[in-house]
C-alpha cells in the first residue's frame, strides 16, 4: 500500500515546509507515495534522476520544476554518477486553491505531476528555503508562489476555469464568521442550488462542499492551536464545530494527533 503523507506531520502550524533533499544514485526504486492534503513544488538544483510515476518514469535534470498534487502517486530516484539534489516546497492544498481563486490564476488541469524546465527558478527555491529556516510567514509563501508563477504561469492566463461566483464564495469562506456558518453559509454566498454547488465544486476542485468546509475548519484550527493559547473548546467553537469532542475526533482523524498533542509539537517545532 502506498504511503500517504500529511502536511501537518512535517509543518506543525507553519504555512509551508521546505527542505533540501539529496538522493544518491541507486538501483532500487523509492516507495511510491501520495499526499493527503498538500501540493508541492520541487526544484532540481543539481544532478539527474527519475520521477517514478504510475504511468512509468520521467527524467529529471538540473533546472526542472515539478508540481505534484494530492492525487498524484510518485517517488524520486537519483541517477549515476552524482544522484539528485532538489529543494522541495510543500503547502496546504486549500491555501493554494485559495491563492489561485483570489488571483484568478489559471491552473494545470491535466492529471499527474506537471514538469517544466526553468533554470531561472532555482533562486526562487533557494530563497523559500532560506526564509523557512527563520520562522516563515504566509507572506513568504505568497512571495514564493508569485515569483515562481511569474516564470511558470500557464499559457492560458484568461482565467482558472473556476466560475467567478464559486471562486468568490470559496474565498469568502475563509472569514471566521462565514466558516462557522458551514455549508449553509457557503450556499448563501454562492447563491445557487445545493445540487449546482456540489456539481461545480466537484468539477473545479474535486471535493464536495462538506469536504471543502471541513478542510478549511481543520486548517484554521491547526493555525489557532499553533499560534494562540485559546482552549480546545474555544477553538472548536470558533471553527464551527458543534462540540469539543466532535472536533477532537475530526482533528485526530485528519492529523493522526490529538489537538493537545498537535499544539505541544507545533510549539516545540519553533524552538532552535
């Protein structure tokens, strides 16, 4: 069975995670894995290797940039003689989609990882890694996206293919008052029928309205746990959960940590 990775298992409340990875040349395949709730950009700095996919392998070389999405199964292998060195930048899928909605940036609709050859992007990845090592902010993540998309923007810049009404409603749901209102509030903001909202969200984002709201609530809860001293009950209420026990069950299922354990680990993650 493929390994399934979750964003908060590595980031612990930070807006993104960045790492320099070196994979030596070797004959054996790396285990395929998928992402539960995050996207990642990989920028190849040096060497060469292969991207292992369900459809086969694709070569990797210095200057390549790869976008990997949660639905993608993949792994990376280094090639002789020097292996592969890259910077990996991972971030929550919900934040990424919110950024695309807000900026009306076109995405890449094809399935599977998307690869570009853009050597000029290497400094963008190095800067994101440097900022990550000194208490990164959401602004740092936005700057990474903007700098990178200036180099990699899709050919069709006329729009993301997401209806304006849906993009605006999803963006508005990030406000805490709207988030507490749940799916009924999302329906009000969208101004369409429940069936039309469900079909449109599945087509645009591959999720149901219920799943979208649940992901936003858990994302906001993770931020509050990491950045505030609010009680678990208060955080559950602010995020729209009906009870502390229900919130704890949902959060533990999503992150494989209780809210209390997550808070302790997120606080330690910032200690030098």
